[in-house]
C-alpha cells in the first residue's frame, strides 16, 4: 500500500539504503579504468533504463529522474517538493530568456532542448513555447510577471540581470508560501548561499 505519510517514506528510504554501495564497492569503482567503471555501473543498474548506454550523461539523467520520481512518490509535503523542483524550471527559464533576448526572432532556431533540464515540473518544450510567446501561465504569477517584464524593457537586460531578476522572484515566491516547512527550508538555503 502506497501512502504519502512520513512513516511510510522513512521506511521506504530505510529499505532503499540496503541497496547502497559499500566502501569496498566504491573503492573498486575508483580504482577501475573508464571501461571497467562503466561495466561496474552497468552491473549495478546505474542509470535505470539507460544503464547499458555508453553515453554517461544519459545514465546520470536516468538516475536523476529516478530520484525525482522517488521524491514525488514519497513526499507528504507537495508544496515543498514542487518548490524544490521549480528551481530546475527556473534554470531553464533563465537559459531560454537569455537566448530569446540575444537572438530575438531567431530564438527557436537556437534552442537545443537536450541541453535543458527535464527534472522540473514544466516540460522544457512547454517552457520554450512560453518564452517564445512571452506568456507564462504555468509559472507562479510573480515569477511570470518578472519574466514578462524582462521582454518589455527598453534596453535589453544583461544575462546577469536576467539571472538576478528571476532568482529574486523565485526566492520571493518560495519565502511567501503558506507553509512553514517550505519557508524554513528556503530561509536556511538563503542563509547558506549568502
């Protein structure tokens, strides 16, 4: 029976801990050459459905997607989970805004969706469409307003200004959420980063 209780999540994580690699396993991995390391990781199933691929980036992406699915499946705090996953969308948004404001009408010709992160809650293709149309219905209202305002500036904002504006909007959004756990988490993150 799958529930989103903290007790279930803790028990599930305890079971998953049994599958962690030992110090000896990690030592073998570190001492292996590239081919040997790939073989070990394949034997361990690292990368999920991509575990037999030579492209190591695909393996990493597979593991990150497994971690995202686990987090979403176990989290009893959906607001916190979505706020954490939104940071990937924010990174994609900043990247696409920088391309859009640099390339103008040729924006769609310069976007490589494979280079965007698919760990957020908004699919990269949808984010591309939103930036292209300068409309952001899938984003929280305040972040959407800031993103739209960047398109409307008389003087194009620099890449750094784009990053600062979007990051500031993101942290404003998460720090105003009506969930003390979310606010506490992101206040701690802000303190750590500063």
